[in-house]
C-alpha cells in the first residue's frame, strides 16, 4: 500500500472510530468521499477495500459501502459461550427467556444426546443480545439427568455454559458445530429487528463433556450482519 492510500485508510478508519458514520449506515458516494479526502477514486477504493478486509465495511454492488454493525464470532478453535464472546469484546450480554420447559425428548434429540426416546430434557429458547441490540435466537436442549436445576432456574441474562458448571457441576469440553445460511421468517425477523427474508446464519451444535458424553444440542440463529464464524483448517500430512 502506498503512502497516499495508507493516509486515506487512516482518515476513514478514524472517522469510523469516532462514530462519524454509525453502524449499519451507508457511506457517502465514492465521488464525495474522494473529494473530501483529496484522493483519486482509485486510491479511495483501495482504502475502502482494506477496511472491508478488516471487517469495518461491507460493499453492495448496487447500493455502495455500508458500515458493519458489531460483529461477533468464536475465536478459532476456542469453545466460547455467547456471554463469553460478548464480554471478551467489552460488551454486555443479555438474554430474554422465550421458552423454558421440561419435556420428553424427540427421536432425533434422543439419538444426538444418547438417551432413550421420551427421556426428559430441558428446552430453553432465548433472545440473545449485546448492549441491548438483538443478535441471536438460540434453542438449547439439555439432558435432564444431572442438569435438573436448569428446568426452574431463572436464565434471564445468564450464560448457559456457566450455569451448567456452577449449578450442575457439568463442564463442556468440546462442541461439534456447523453453520449454514437461511432467511429470516416473520417471527424471527420480529425478534431480531431485521426485515423478513433477511440473511441469517444458523449454527447447529452438539456439546460434550471431557468424557465424551453429549449434554447439549443447540440451534442458534444469528443476524447475518452480526456474526462471523472462524475455523482453523489443516491439510492432512
């Protein structure tokens, strides 16, 4: 990167850090930005592209450049709860309980959790947020044996991982996790404050103890503009 591009990048980044352009807002047109920074549009685009690589901006082919919202995601190869992700970024995690009940496991849940069909499980569905902004709707199914306290404890603004450990003595060790894209239906759009049909990311997991026992299965539906998944990938020797 040459000095002129580097200078333009620093100016734009400083404007973003000062809050001159709010999260989710569209930047002025490239012509106006180039005039403001006194650089060519080629130089401006290089600076904008670097900010895109840093996750600060998003580009729309039809609508221009937008400031990203607060983007969250697990650190590579680290199992973190939603609350831990928020706190690591200096944000306040929140959760509103949408459903909390003791019920019988479905056949699929029983297969995933290695329990008998119809065995009791705790269902917990919550709206998760950071600093008051809705980020995710998560549904967790937890085996009842050993985790009985979860059926009745108030899970408002609480970490499920932490409650499992402090109340039930169960520490999660690893998670088999997958992510796929989907669209927000009317109910989810209302909860996440996004348009119907907006892109969402669906994370599905089964979490295990260090002894290899599956304890929890979950489905987490994130706003597509507020979540990024990281992974370390290795080629076999």
